[in-house]
């Protein structure tokens, strides 16, 4: 019996962990109020994520770790939330919020179930230390941590996916990208990888309007990691 893929490459932010709720909860504990008071802070910080990486993708800026981009983006929004008084040490500590993101309820045990069938690897734009700290915090057990710092490119640059496959010693056709984001899967498929869409309908809150359904006929469409593990295991009998 063969498996549909030897290696599963996971998007992390949004697919494995709840970045929005986690940042809001940590801000609430640090600054007061309820998490609901701080979802705007989460959203504003995250809104600068893609534009900051685009400078690197476009070649107008050399590669820097995501921790550096997160800190620059934090500094840019603090005044909007009456936090411009924070000193250097406090800002550095707040920037570590990203290192302590909580997994979705199915994340830790769902990854363990999927490890029964294939290697599970973080393939995130997050730097290695960020993803390693997050894994310890959320109880996530990766077989490898890949991503921009290892592969040399921020997703969705094609070489990010291709270098990940090369590092793990597999042809793209024997790798599968797992993500809650259709654009990530589209980029991976264009590089020859298999694809798995996992629905995270509340990544952006209850009013989410994006990535609520698969945009293409991905090889797998799952409601959560448990569902994906069941499908993946069953497919071993038909591949």
C-alpha cells in the first residue's frame, strides 16, 4: 500500500494556530480589558504581514526574519492603540506574542494522527525559533521546521515550495501542502505538489468572508485535521 504523499507541508498561521485570538488574549492579559477589546490590534498587526514580506519577495529588500518584520509592524501600529509609550524591552516582549500562539482545538492531536501516515513539517513564513517556541507552547510535534529562513524564500514564491521538497528529499509529486488558504495551495499546486484544504472558518473572526470553501478541486478537502487524517489513511488503500 502506498501513501498519497511522503511529506506533509503545513502552513502554520491560521491553518495550525489561531493567531488572531491568541494575540488578542495575550494583549488582554498584558494591557487589560477583554480579548474582544484587542481583536482590532490583532487585525492591524497582521494586516502589515503580507506588505512587509512583499518587499523581500520583490527584491527591494534583502531577506530578514519574520521576527524583524513583526517588530517593525508592531512599532508602526502602537500609536493607534495608545501604546506608543512602551519602551524597548516592553516592545520586544510584546513581539514575542507570536511565539506563543495557541493551536486550534484539533491541531496537536490531529498532527499526531497525521504523523501515522507521513512526515509532518511546518512550512511557514515564520522563522525557525518562532515556530519552535510556538510548537512547545501549543504541544505541536513537527518532524521538521522549514519555511523562509530554511528555504530562502517567503511563500508563495515557487522556490519556497521546491526548496522544501529538495531539503526533505522528495519529488514535488510526493509532497502535499496543507493549508486553510486557497492562494497557498494554488502556488503549491503550480509547483507540482499535492494539496489539502482545511477549513478554518473563524481565522479572521465570525465575519470572515475569505477561504470559506475550496477554490479548486484540491486532492483533499477537510473540516479539520482529524478529518484529513481519516481521509489520508483511507486513501492509502486506493492509491
